[in-house]
C-alpha cells in the first residue's frame, strides 16, 4: 500500500546511501509493512531454492588473491555483483576505511577505490594512507579507481565546501565541482590501449553519474552513449592502473576479472623476486657448535660413537643458537605439483596419480604419513600446482598454476610463476615457525618430477643427460631411453643459461622443486634446521644454494637416493646422508626416517650420563689433537 512515509530525500548526487540512519529507519518501516502485507516466508524460500545458498557460499570463500577494497561513508558505491565476480575468480576483497585506517591491509596484491562521496569527506581522509597508496601505485601494484576513487587518485580535489584538498597524487590533475550532471547515463567503453582491466579493443558496459569533473579525465578509453548519440575519451590506463569516471560492472565483460588476476599474479611475482633476492641468511653459530661438540665429548660413550648423527646434532645446535636442543615438534612439508613433460611419455602413470596421492597425504594414509607417525611428526601437504581436483581441506592451497608447461615445447613456467613458487616455500617456513615447529623435512609429490630433476641436474652440473637420468618410478629400458631423449631435446630446445639459476628453473621446472628451494631459503632465514630427502629434494637444495650460498648450511642429509645423480649432488653440496638403503620412494619418507634417528640421538645427547657422573676419565680425542 502507498504510504507518504515511504519517501527518500535527494542530495547533491542522487539518493542518500543505505548507511545513513534515516535510510535505515525507513528500511525498517518498509520491512515492517512488508511483513504485514506480503508472504515473506514463501519469497525467502523461493530465493533460497534458486540461488541464495550458492551466492552466500561464494561470499564466504577465502580467495587466493587479496584485493584491498575501500568501503566507508566516503567510498560506498559499488555493484554488489562485482563482489560475486571477484570471488568467482579467486579474488577476496579485503575491506578497509580511507577515513579510519592508517595503513592498507596486509598481504594485498591490488587495490580498488570505489565510487561514493569523497568530496564530502576529503578533509577526513587519512594522509598517511594516501601516501602509502601513492607509493603502491609507483611500485606497480594493480590499482582501480572508479569515479570518486579516480578523483582521489588525482593531485587535488575541490571539496563540497569549495576548498581544495590535497589527495593521493598518483595521477596529475585535479577534480572540481560543476553546476550540473556531467556525462550522465549508460555507456559502453572501448579500450584504446592495453590497460589493467581492458586490453586494446576490449569493451565494458558502464555508467557515469557525477557533478564533479577533472582537468584530465583520461584519454585511453572511448565511451559511447547507449543510443550511440555521443562519444568521448575517458579513463587513465596502463598495465597496472585503471582510473576514470565510468563505474565498472565486471559482469559485462568478465575478461576484466581475468586481466585483474593476471596483473595481480605479475605483481606477486615482482614482490616475490625482491624478497627472494634480499632474503637475510646468516652463518651458523660457531661458538654454539663448539659447545655442542664439548657436550657430546663429555657423554659416557666412545667419542664420535654416533658418527654423522652427532655431527647433525651439532649442526642443529649451531642453527638454533643454543646448546640445549628441543626438536620435538617436527613436520615433513610435501610440495605437490604436476609436470607438463609427462605428456611426452616419460613416466609409467599419468598426472591423475599426483592428485590422488596429495589427497592421501591429507587423509594420513600415504607412505610418508606412516613413517612420520612413527617419528611423532606431522605431514603438511602443499598444493603448488596439482592439475587434478584437491578436495581434502588439510591440503594447504598455494597453487601457482595447474602444472608446468611441457618444457619440450615451451618454458615450464613464466618468470613471475617461478618466483611465486619459490615464495610458497618461504611462506611455509614462516608459517611453520609461527606454529612452533623446530625441525622440518622436505618432500615432494609430482608424476614426472625425476625428469625435471634430471634436466636441471644435467644443466647445473654440466653433465651429460645419460649420466644423471635414472628410471624414476620404475621405467622399462625403452622407457628410460625415451626419457633421456626427451630431456636432451628439451634442454636443446630451451637453451637455459646455466649461469643464471632463475633462467634454468623457469625453463625446465618444476613447481615442486621451486617451492622446496624456497622452503630451504625460508628455513635458513628463520633458523629452522631442514632435512633433505632424496634426489628431487637434493636438486631443490642445489637451486637454493645457487640463490643464496649460505642456505645449504641449514640442510641435513637423510639418505643416499638410488637415482644416479644423487651421489653427485650430495658431493657437490657437501652433505652427509645418514642412510644408504637404495631408497627411491620420495614424498619426504627419507626425511621422516631421519627424524626417528635424530630423536634417538637427542635422547643420548640430552639424557645420557657423563664421564664425570660415572667417575670415569674422559676419552681423549687424538685425531683432534693431531689437527
């Protein structure tokens, strides 16, 4: 029924927004009347059956790419459907206030300044935050500014009171008030050049509705009225910026969301590269190593009786920086990813096995789980690039891409994908540190990864493919010959620069190796001892050493893999594996086995009685005296 109370008063730029108390009171009045006159239960049931549940599930999903999204009284206009499109493309809006916050949300890879009424609140916008945003634009963060958000990116803005306010200053020019609506109505915008959301020739549907104009509203897009009666230039575009008066409706051309994801990936790769190249790793604590050595020598047993295990305990003491060692909280971090080279017939099985085993890690039923359980250690599976479906929630989702490319045909991955994959390992080390882990092991899962490992080894050690290539998971004689031929042709095709570790890794792969290399770097930076597994892990350690020479000091060898290149890598890295049982299982099983042996050694180190306790003269170390 009609009611004179159902009235919305207008303001200088259309209707009042829903945040205002008067509008909320009106909404409550209307809601009460609806309950009296409409069968709301039936309507709600219909909505729930048709689409409501799916929409809410999407809204609750945590996205991989975090997008800072300005939302407050000053920035309050955006299409709600844009949120759904962002979620569908794995982008999670992280809301913040330009009025109340003094810094951007942590971990964002992009920024969206939406429309609204910044001209009313211009003098209240946080100056520190605006300075940070300008810095992000200058460093290449993907940034979107629509209408009021665009005005905020300019150098100055005339506010509602006619006063000029200093704004972000990422774009030259200023906005000013006019006495009428400017370029009002529905439009279609075509990009005249490649930009953040639109590439040249791509289009979006939009609308403009504003009383403010700008000295430079942009000339990189061409807007045309819906009826074709008028056109004008608009929007500032480049590879990491989209800023202008037209409001953005992502559903009108979802390529915009895809372009945004790609730009965020590139930016993430750029950030990762800077962090990787400048990661801080220090030498081990030599004084603590000597203290741990003296501790061993005082224990009532033959000197060096536990051999390499004693050396590894000393190494752990030097890493942790303390003589009293506690490595009770342990985990094997398993990097899981597929390899495009599999399509060349270099393996017994197809890529589906990678997803199956990755899910089994999370279920606790894979080989490494059984061994880790005996060692009282956790298993942390990480999806870096599995092609198949991962449905187990305990698998950590860090997917960079769905498997590498076939390096016989093209580079295994792009440069930014490579850096992001390395960063996965660094991030996992940091997360494990926060959770209190004091010892980590490295493992992998990915059909075809002995092929990528052999290719990397051949290039990095400058050895023939025939010398470093083994049967992997049980190839026939003919299969092994094909594997060698594929690797040799792939290396010849890609022509990696062996003096540039990043070029080699990018061209030959794989994602699991890159992530494990990052895990080594991260553990070294966080001072966490890390146990290497077999051949593929050794390649990752070699990559890490090439990136930062000091990182290998933090690695403990577990076993000598049955793969032919393993011994060559062990010698090159200076590692001393404890076990030599012709193991070739992978998954981090060798690392988990060493966990158990280290626990035994630690029991002797921490609990055994000393020569002094039993009143027996200490053994003399004649070898040390000679040295």
